[in-house]
């Protein structure tokens, strides 16, 4: 059983690091080969911080449609460390809260007749595994490109203990902090 948990954690963390490497590679290519004037048409969107935050909130609640790394890159826009830390902290807090909202959506889905039928019919084994591996799944979803809100819904649907969920979900802040540190360090404009 221990080996299975260790494999699960190591395999998924490796996938997360691979995704981070991919985003860094794309970001560096973009910075080097794409003419910044090409993005002038996006400037009104970039300048409207409220709109960008709203788009991020909707994305995070609706199962993470847009990768958070794009918003972390957006947070670099004026190359001021304090503003960058503020924006990334705000993004991380929104993402964490979206996971909590997802948890409660899943928790309430458990009450519907369709979900109870589907759970009995298809998800009985999954329910047991989520209770066993839930901690690892929460941490991995919080730290990697897995859709955090979607995993939170799944965890909520099996009634994983909420106090454990919010504790393990704090690793979402670690992800944003690490990714922000990496993007800050590779930003060539500083």
C-alpha cells in the first residue's frame, strides 16, 4: 500500500514538473521570438486588472479552464516586485477559495438522485480510493496542472473531511509561490 501511494505522488509530481518546464520553455520562446508589438491589441485587457481577476475567478471555479501560469505571467506586467507579490497572492487566494467552492459543489451534488445512482453504479471503488488517497490527490491537484476545482468537487462528493481538505489545499499557495519565483527569476526585463 505504501509503495502505491509513493508511486502515485512521485509520478504526479513529475508530471507537474514537466508541465512547469513546458510553460517555462514556451514563455522563454515567446519572450525571445514574438514581437511585443504583436500583443498591443491585448493591452486594454492587461490594463484592466479587475477584468483579468474576474476571468481568473470564473476559470478557477469552472474547473480551471485557463492555466494559472498565464495569470502569473500577467502579474509580471510592470516588473515591480511588490505589485507582483500582491497579484500572485491574490491569484493564489482566489484559486484556494475556488477549490473550497468546488468542494461544496461536490458535497451538494452528493444529494442529487442522479449522482447517488451513478455513485452506486460506477463509483463505489472510486469512493474508497478517494477516501484512502484523497490527501495525495488534493496536494497533487494543488501543486500541478490537474484542475484543482474539479478535483475539489470530486473530493467533496465523497464527503472527504472538510478540515483535512482545507489543510491539504493550502499547498495551492506553495504552487503559486514556486511558480511565481521561477517566472520572476527568468523574466529578462528585470
